[in-house]
C-alpha cells in the first residue's frame, strides 16, 4: 500500500472483508471475526463493491453475507460473477430443497436443516422416471448432490456418513424470482412436448 | 381426570411409554448417569455414546451379552426418535455433531422412579414450616386492607422483640441435628425441583412456539389479522405467562444484592456443625453454580425462538414464503408431468457465490532452483554420559558386494541356490546379510523363491558358536 492510499483512510479491516466476500459466502459461524468487521463497515463495503457493479446482500438474522451482480438490464457491464449452468435435475433438486427448508422453518424451531442422503433420495425419487435400474438413478442423484455441494448449498457433515446440512443461503439464491423462471421454463417445455408428441409419451397427455 | 384421559396419557405420553418400555431400566440408568446425575445438559453424541457404552459394558458383564444385543448408537437413535421422544436431538450452530438433551417427560419419570426408593428420613417438620411460610405469604400479600396488613406487621414486630428478649436472657435455641438434616433435605429437593423446572419451562416454550407456527402455516387471512390474533392471545413467547414468570425468576437471580446474599447464606450453611458430615451439603452449596448455565440456556432458547418467530412474521418473508410455496407446488406438478421425458441438457442458471478473480500470478511459474546452504559446523556437546556403542554396533550390509557374490557363483553355473552362494562366500554378517540376499531375490527378475521348499543356512558368530536359519528356497538364475 502506498502512503497516498493510506491517507484516504481505508479502514484497516476493509481489505480483509472485501476479499473474503469475493471468495464466497461469508457465514457468521465460520468467520466470526470478519463478520464483526463487516457489521461495522457495512456502508463502506457497499460503496466499495458498488463501484464494481455488485450489491452486498447481508442477512443478519440468518447470519450470512455475499455479493451479487447489480441488476443490469442493458447488459453493459461484463459479468464479474459467473453464472453456473444447471441441468434440469440439479435445478429441481435445488427447488425441492428450498421447499423443504421453507417447511422446516415454518414447522420447527430448530436452526439447522440436516438431511441424510436417503432423505434427499426419498424427496427426489417421486420425480424421477420409473426405471428398473435403480442403482443408476442413485448414482446420478449422487452426482447431482455433489454438484449442489460444489455450489455451496449442501455441506457434508464431518464425521457422519451421508449426512448433509442445507445451507441457509439457499433462501437467497433460490428466491421467488428464480422459481418463477424455473416454473415458466418448465411450462414452455411441457408446451413443446405436448405440441410434438414423442413416441409413447403418454405422460404428457395430462399436461394438456 | 376420567378413564379416557388417563388411558390416552398411557397410550401417548412419552413419559408413560418410557415406563412401559422393555428396556426402561437401561434407559433410565443411562439417563441418570449421563444427565441428571452430573446435572448436565446439551451433551454431544460421542460423549453420550461413551457413557452408554460404559453402562452397557457393566450390564453385559453382569447380565450376559445377549441381554442387550444392540449397539449403543442404535439405542440412542431409538430413544431420540419421534416415536419415543425421550431425548431431544438437535444441531447447535458451528458444530457438526448432533447434541442431545433429556426431554421433560423423561426427567419426570426419572424423578418419580427415584422417589420410589423412598427417603431415609422424611422431611416433615421443614415441609410444614415451608407450607406455613408460603401460606402466610399468600394470605398477607393478597390482603388489600391496609389496616389488616399493618396489624400483621405489628404482630411480627412483637414476635421479633420477644425473640430478641429471649436471646438477651441467654435463652438461645439452636437447631438440633435431625432438624438441620431435615431442612437440608428439603433444600436439596427444592433446588433439584428448580433445575427440572427450567427444563420444563424450555419445553413449554417450544410447545408455544409450535402452536404459533401452526397458526402461521394455516393462516388464510391477511398478515395484519394474523399478528393481531397472535399478540391478542398473548402467545408471543416473551409476553406469555411462562415468559413473564421466567423473566421474573431471571431478574431475581440476576440481582446483585440477592446473589451476594445467597452466596453468603450458602457459605455460612457449609459451616453448620450439625451438617458437617453430610455429603449433600456440598452439593447444595454448589447448586447455584448449576442454576446459572441452566437459566442461561433457557434464556437463549427463548431468545432464539422469539427471533425466529419475528423473522417468520416479517412481512416481506411472509409474502414471499406464500409465493414460494405456490411456485414450488407448481414446479413439482410440472416435474411430475415431465417425469418420463425430463428436459435434457442445461436448464437453469444460478449465480456463483464468488467473484471470478483469476490470479495468474498465483500459479507457480518457473523458479530457478535455489542453492541450499548446508551448515555443516558441528557443535561440540558434552556427551560424556552418552553411550556411543549403540551407534557403532550398527553396521551396513553392502548389497553390491552380495550381488557380486551371486554373479561370481553364476559365472560358473546356469543357476545357483542361495545355499550355493553362501557356501562359496560364507555369511559374515549373519541374519542381516541373509535378509539382504532375500531382498535381492525379490527385486531381481532372474531369481525365484519357492515357498514350498525350505533350505537351511548356517553361519558362525565371532565367539565361535553356530547359528542356523530356515528360509524359503531361493534360486538365482543367470540373466539372459
């Protein structure tokens, strides 16, 4: 840092907070110290990241914070935050997990939603095609779960086989807007499916 | 309570089901060992399993293995399951290990079972005294007529004056040993009751919380009406009857003056001569140390529940939750409709949680190898006491020499057994040399080891004695 920069009085903790946010979602329970600094510097952080076309999303009661691209209708800015593409199955898994979290929040007073792989499989299996090869389906589900873990919405618990915590930040990513889009795309898909029936696609009949 | 109410309790109450359970003695013994005995709550899974293993180990030793065939983990999972509800299982923030606490129903059962054993000494007199004290307080503090209250206070003052006069006359009445014990027992019971109250208060808060949640989930009207109904019914946790009573107790315990007084009294109680030899005195003196964490935990639960409730009632969340529920239902039915032919390829996008900053200089580039400076200066140390023989008795088996021996023998023959080699070049370093030969054989492509056959090799020690080893038959072949 050059002397002229220090004279503009960058708060001491700001670089640590901003770079930490650049790296990913910040949780209060994992990074208590940075979190405290963030609470003290919220407006500075907001100002700083807004220069880059980013918004700070800070949910104090849920205990997480992250950066999101500012709404940019004209697409003038190059994207600083990548968009990850998802297959239909992974998208569906995210939506179902979001639904489960909502139920969990309304029905119980616990803080952490913990699910076993079996519970996730039970939740998803209704939506999978009936197949004689169950092992294959479970394998694919395993891959989908891994993808969601990569995205940071599921976290494997240490010391407990096949048990996951659903990250609360999922609420912020899979929001009403995202689900609306999902729903619309699915409706489009069903419309095309009904328009040009596939061989033996009797399942689409009810969609009409 | 009529027959049906009791019957329904028998069928549905967690406590009663514990009493009826086949392995109730095991469960209760374990609960006492883990929770009520040491006055502990919030135990981690591993810690509980350890305690249960201890209990099981002792029992199996005495009762035989087949009496308790399941593993500790299975018992624990069973007792925490929704059908049993004897233990509450939950996850605390920041830890991946589940935690457990005794449910209030299970604690009631423990206390009841403990009371069955009977007391060695019935605390009658002190009970009567406390009944009088409570009754007096109830009557006096509820009296609204100032004249009556003043008269009562005057009567008390006269009583105190009389007592003081008696003491001045040298007529001091000291509590007898049995009386003191009686009071101590009463005190112990009260203190334990208080601790179990906390657990029950916490459980009641959770029940309250669940009721409000149910109300929110099934609410059809507007949010304003919902709030009105919740606050109208005083179901908000901290304003409930439970909440206010608990808060009262908390304030009481937190008052510095009262705490000093309590500590002082406890301290003085430990010095009462009549009680000097009772174990429970010590427990009572430390009981207030158990209260504080227990109260704090209840307080934390209430705070957490209230906070979550507030979040649930937040208008943005309230509306969004409704919308999200609709959308998820719609997505679910859509996904069911396309179950046999789900969309292939990439379907949706989601923002990555991190900002893409590629740091090319983080990648390792060419780096000229650095010269490592070796500091070979040897510091002279005082090593007079060190027995250096161990160092010098080590020796080195030169494999090249052995390989040379093999080659020399093979120069005259197509193949040679290890016996042939050692016959030509006798073993000089004993077993270590043999092992080195063995190693050479396993590494070489031209040697075979035949485990079916054995060969005996011998060597002579410096003191003249002979040693012999039996090893697998090794044949070295000449490299092609």
